[in-house]
């Protein structure tokens, strides 16, 4: 085997595997960089609704956000790294929120706190409510709950820190702010007759053209699959017998067939599992009280194991 | 000190008041004869006259609530419902004015009761009723240019599914689908048919500034006679200003540093509480009320429960809450008041610039009370604890926690011991500590004494409520003026202060906390005595409520919280409220913000706002 | 004298400052290690700092705490392990204020009649308001509020609609997170078993053991299982419904006995609900 001349490594001719193309080995630097970023994450002092109260409670003495280097709540977006969207985002409020987000310097993160900020929450059906801030801004971590308790929020913040820990300086997707040129600002929504996302102008225009042609406009175009589901929903009380007899409806619907197959598989799995458990309990059936104790201990251990696994993930 | 001049009161009850009205305005005032309704219907051409008579002669000087109801489908009319009270106490005089749906127009009562200002604007915004004579009839919760009047019964939101919950699609064939999937734009939006994107203008901002004479040329600022000649300056504060307690916005016109006018802009947290509330069933609304004034959810629960219980009481088969349930209700509500005032004082000091130390001290104590709420009701903030005719569950024997996650540390306290220690030792001590910490401080005094003065007659006229009203020398407390629950048998004083400035509003909160502790100390032995009494409310999950209207109000920490509910449309008793309106104290107290701020410096605005103690969930609903 | 008030206020801050370290001195470094110290610190006798060092020590939540809902599955009865307690009666879906529960009622593939078993169950936790109504009004104690609040995720489209697999947790889990409440509920039912099983037992003239703290973790006794007629709760869901719905066209005319059973079941269910209401 010929000796590899190390100088060859520096030549552009040297074959570099595809996945290594464009990479520079800076792992330790990444670590340092991530550590400093995640340990001085300054949230914006910016509360929307109920969750904001829990956010303040998190920052207060009992849960003490400063243990994570996050106690410096900045009132100005120019000085903050993290936007905790804490509460219901209304259409009227999303305009300032997007503007604030655009004013934050990169790297910037968004944490959707609570059900409302994640997906509209209990107020989703309201006419003035945005179903999730992620329709307008990229969200890094979602914290469910209504409202999340301070501990739940802390868990979310730790999740965000973990996310940052997993990023690499070498990956442009992780650190897009080192790209060329200024970052593209998120277009600010417009308040017309209803809120208008500038990114959706084309869609809206298309609908307007439909209207000009005298075609029905403003009606909901329900996707076909959903329609099928809806008809299936209206039917089941009276029709299943007919369906079973003719054997068409379910069989024709590939989606439902797939679902049924999946369900069958799940049932089979469950059966196997329950069989196992039943067998296990039969074996250990003799000393009854002891079994109870064992069972409890076992259960708890399994539960803890599960939680641990989840955490590790 | 100004003493409120109590107008000459002729009639003593609302019945005599009504008969006096009918005498004075024959033909224009008629009894509301619908089943379950009370009060009078006033002809709209005479409305202002009748209202003036009511205020000046009959002594109904306090307009508590003014709200619109759309009777689309029952009658082709909309009506405004007014609840007027005497600050001397007593029940309401309810009067209504009806108008056509197609051309909804009513005279404005802003000249009689300036407190009608925001409420009429809200009715215009959500129902499209034009108020003749209103000087500033603009949208208040939504933005200028919004399509339609959303609270009208025939207006449908983008995610509309059905008129009423429960929705059919959830069961028995409830394949999950997100609402986004079924909306044509994939978002919660709905555009009108004649909408032209090319002509789109964002009128929402423009309309706010249009009256103010926007802009100032800095080059024009020059010295004249040695003084800086200042021009008017329009400054926008909010909606994410750190001192606005949420997403409140003010547009302030300044002359130098002095405020010339201030216009509150709200609606940044308008999450359609009332529209959703009318889709909901009666029970469904209970957890939603938690999210109104999210610092005092127990109080919100109580008000709603009272309003609906009034309706239940008109039907048969109704068991009012047991004595123990009432005791626990009062216990919870008074603890909530303490929690809220801790928060209010802490964050008032924040607004004054004492950044976070007082607030941290105050809310450290709050945590102890929240622990109790969590162990009893299940959540720290969104308690959802009260039910019609009772409570969710009795107090637990022990405030017991169970290890569930790794590193969990359990706690185990005896509930009654915890409570008595909390009420007898801990809370009074911390109130005294706050008092010692803040009251005498010269810095606080110089920032607050004499600032944001609200004279009592103005406080009444602007329908101010709660600590804001009582700090101006008006001893009006719903717990005493129109008693409910077991308050009549409890011993406590209505806290009053007479200077009407920020300092007094701070002091009155301390007073109220002390009064609450006094009430709580009386509740504890009652709890011991009634141990074992059932407290559960009605167990139907979809109760039918007898037809009629009711207005339930409680003295919430922020002021008078009222619920106007109408049960109509179904003979058997509807499962859903026809109208569900919240008279939010924060919202109406803000009417007085502008007048209070005029003449003060811009730095005082945040302090004055903090002293009103608003919460946006309730303001915008 | 001007400044007196400020000094007074500063004295309070000084007391707070001192109290922060008082505990450290009192417990001489054992402040964060012992359960007793924790209880004192988080109780009403604490002065000064009472910080919860969150990831290292967590404040366990009380029994009544509610976060998101979960479905109870059987695990104490060996014959029915993994079976849902839910009978897909739909009350939780109806009583849910923001309507975040979707239930597909199970149907018998042979007869097309509804069976008391959910075929699918979804909860959109982006809508859920943690109010606990579903758990409160469920007549079968089949849906409960979970205590696990550590649910943050990086993505919501995949993780925030919980299906039946994700929602299902064994009964013993509920017993472990809320022992007192579970005992109360069992006493209200009249036994640790599912209401339907209890009813069947009662019909067969058997009585369930009175629920106590001691027999909480027992595996159910054999007679209880034998008392259970098959159609009321199919011994295993896999037995009842693995048949593809399109295939047995011939089976369409339902055996009347089975149909009658299903009907009876519903009646019983209604009776149960009525009973609870009357109470």
C-alpha cells in the first residue's frame, strides 16, 4: 500500500465523500459556541395572555429562570434572543409580533408557550384568533398545556437548550445567520377585511378571479379526502349494513382500507401483548398478595423506564 | 376631600321606579313582558330623556352594563340592554331599547352616563348598531375595515362548524381533522365575495391617528423667548410595552412631556369570548370564564355560576348550593382577591420603576395560595372550580402530591392546617411586610400622591368599579350594595379612601387584603363546622336552563364583574346561552384612563395604568 | 424625617436577604438533599429562598392536578389486559368545551351495530384547555387527567394529536398517580372493576370486594372474570373485530341474540347515566 502523502489532503483533487463536502471540522468550537448561546438566552419581555402570568411566575423566585441564564428579560427586541409567545395570538396582534420578530437580531428562537400559541388553543374557533404562531413564524419548541405550569415551561426551555446543543456550526441549516447577505424578513401580515398573509396573495388572487368569473367564491373547498370522510361520518348510523352488503364504500376508499389494515395490525399486536401479560400473571398467580406487590413495583419501574427513554430522546 | 353628593332618591325599589317611569313617560316605557325577562322597554326616541330622568330624579347614577343582543331568528330586532344601579345600593333598573336589525340605530347615552362610551363602541363594533351622538364611534376590539359584525347571529366565522356545541363531527364518527384542513386558505380567514386585493388598504393604523394631526417636523422646534417651543407629539405606547400588563396600547398626544390626550387602543387579545360563549353550552362556558381575568379565575367562576343559578332558580327542580359550598366559594374568592392584589401592588411598583423586587416579594406569597388552589381545584390559575349549584369537589383531606416523574419531591400537608396557617399567620405577615416595605417610602409617595386624580362624581359617571371607585371616596361594593352568597352574615368593612390618586389606590388594595383576611378568618370555623356536607353541583353534563335573562354580578378584585346571560329559543330550556355577555371591570375602568392622565407627565401614564390594574384577557375578552 | 420610609423599606429587603441564607445555615448544606427539608422549604414555615431546582428536583403535583387527558385501560384483570375502559358513549366529546375530542365508535363488522368500544380516539392537545370536564363527567371513569406536564416538542403536526395508542395508559398508572381519588371513585362504583363488569357480577349474584387501600393492587379474583358475559365486553377486541368489514357480506343479517345484547347494553348504559344524574 502506497504511503498517503498528507499534503494530498489539501489538494482539491482529493476525493471528499459527498456528505463531508463543504464541511470544516469544528466540533469543539461548536460546543463552546452552543454553550455560550444557550446559557445566555435572553427572552423578550413580552406577554400576551394567561400564559404570560405563568411565564412571569417562572421568572420569579420560586422557579428562578436565572438558573438558566434567562432572567434578563429584555423589553426591546433588539436585545433579545428568544421570543416566548405566551398566549393567544390574535389577528390584530400578529402584525406587531411579526414586526417584533423581524427586529430581533439573529440567532433568534421562538418558543410557542401553551395551546393557544401552538395551535389556537381553546379559542381556535374564534374569528380573531390565529391558529398557531407557526403559521407566520418558525417555531423551535412547542410547550403544550393551558397554561403550562412553570415547570412545564422550564422543561420546554431545557428542550430548546438541548436543541441548540445539537446544532453544528458546520451545518448551514443550523446556523443560517452566517449565510451571505441579510436575512429575509418575514412578511408582515396586512389587516384587510380579514388578516392577509402576503405569502398567500396568489391563492387569494386566484379566488378573486374565480369570483370575477361568477363562480362560487368564498365557499370552502373541502379536500376530497375530507369530503369522503364527511360522507362516511354522516352515514354510519344507518348505512353500515348496506355498506357491508355491497362491500363497496370501505373497499373503494384506500385511506380507510389503509387505516383498517393498520388497526388490524395494532389489534394483533395488542392481542399478542395481552396474551403475554396474561400468561405472565398466570404463572405468578399462586401467592396472590405478593403478585399485587410485584405488579405494582414492576409497573412503576416500567413507567420510569419509559419516562427515562423519552427524556433521553 | 370631596363628599359625593347623593342625588335625591325618590323611589326605593325598582318596581316603584318603573311605575314612576311609566307615569312620567306614558307610552314610551313599557314592561318587558317576555317570559323570564325583567325591566322595561323604552322607545328609542325617548331613550335619552328617560335615561336622564332615571339618573337625575330616580337616582340611578351608575350605569353598570350596556350590551347588545341580537334576536335574529326569534324577532327581527336587536336591542340594547342597560343595567343601571344606585351607588347608594339596591337592585338594578333594567331597561332596553329595541331597533331594527337591517338599520340598527339608537341614540347614544354617552351624555347621560359617560361610562357608556366603550360599551357602545363595542356594540357598534360587534353588532353594527349606530349610536347617534357618539363622538368617537370607531371599532374598538377589531380593526377598522374588518368585514361584518361578528356577534350578529347570522355572521359566521371562518372555522364555523355548527350553530351550537357539541358538534356532530366529534362523535360517533369522529375521525380527527384540523379545522385548517377544511378552510380554503388553510387559515382561520374568510374574505368577502367582493373583495379586491388590488384596492387593499390597511386602514387599521391610519384610522387611529387620523384625528390627531399626525407627525411633527423636528426642524420647526426652536427656542422662543428662551423656552423651547414644543409642538404636539404623538407617541404610541404598546401593544407590547412592558408596562401595559399585556397587550394594551395607548396613543398619547404630548405637549413637551405633558399629556394632552390619550386614546386607549385595545382588542389585541380579543379572542371572541362571547361568540364562542354563545356556541358553547352552559357548562362549556365555565372553564372559559377562567381565562377572562386570568389572575382571579375563582371570582370569574363565581360570577358566572351566580348568573346562571339565577335562571335555574326560576325553574323547578333546583337545589341551591349548600352552605358549605357557599363557604368554600367565599374562601376561594377572597383568596383570589388577595392573590390579585399582591399582583397588582407588585406590578404597580414595577411600573413606578422599582423593577421587580416588590413584585417578587409579593408573588412569592402568591405561590403559597396557588399551591392550595392546585391541590383543591387541579390547576394553579385556571381553576374551573365552581359548578352550577355547587363546586367541583370538596376540599381535599390532605394536600397530597404523588411522585410521578423522576426527581419528583412530594409534599403532604393537612389542608385545614395549611389554610389556617396561611390565613392566620402567613398572609397577614406578608401584608404587613408589604406595608412596611412600601407605604412610607418617600420615593413612592412623591411619584404617586396627587397623581391620576379621579373625582368621585367622575368615577361614578365613568362607571368605574372596584378599588378605582372606592379609592375616590365612593363606598360602593357589590358585596354590600347588592349582597350575594353568604356575605350578609360576614363581618367586614368596605374599604374606602378619599383622595382618588395612585397612592390611595395602592393603599385601598392593602386595606382590601386585610378585610379579606378578616373574612377568611370567619370562614375557617364555618368550614370546620360544615365538614361532610355535600358540595357537588348539578351533575347533568348538558343542563337545560329555564328561559329568561339574568345579570349576575360579583365584586371581583378588579371591580364589578357582571354576566348578562339570556336563555331563549327552546321551550324545553335551551342547552346553549342565546346571549352571553361579560361586563368586564378592566374594560370599563379604562374609560376613565384618558381623563385621568391629561395634564400629567408621560412617565405617569404607566403608573396610572398600573393603578387601575387591568388584565387584558378581560378587557378584550 | 425625609428618608425614613426608604430606610424602613430597605430594612425589609435586608431581612429578605438575610433569610435567604438563614436556611443554608440552619440545614448546614443539607438544604437540597433531604425530603424533610424540601417539605419545610416548600411549606408555610419557610422564610427566604424557596426555589425549586427544577430539573434536579421537581415539585410533585397534587393528586387533583390536571394536564392533558389519558384513557384508562384494564390491567388488573388478567383476562382483559389492555382493553379500554372507554365505552365510546361520547359524553367526553360532548362535554369538552373546546371540542378537542374525536371518537370513532366501534361497530361490529358483522352486524354493523355499535359496540361499546372506541375504534379510534383522538385528542388535539393544541386545543385542549385542561379543564378536566371529560374526566369529571365520564360515567365509566375511563378518561382521566394526566400529571405528566413534560411534553414539550419540536414539532406539532406529528406530536400534538394524540391517538388511542398514545392516550392509553393502564389503570395501575392512574392508581399510582392519584391513589386517594382512585379509591374514592372505586368506592363510588362499588368495586375496583369496570362498571360494566360490576353490573354483570351483580346480575350473576356476586359481589365485588369493597375497595380499600389494601386490595388496590390485587389482581382481580377469578370469579369476577367468569361472571363476565362475553358480549358485554368482548374478551379481547382482537377476537371480535379482526374481520375485514367488506368480506362477510353473508353475515349481514345479524344474529338477533347479539343484536339484542347490544341494545340491552345501551339501555344499561343509559340507566347508569340516569342513576348518576339522579345522585
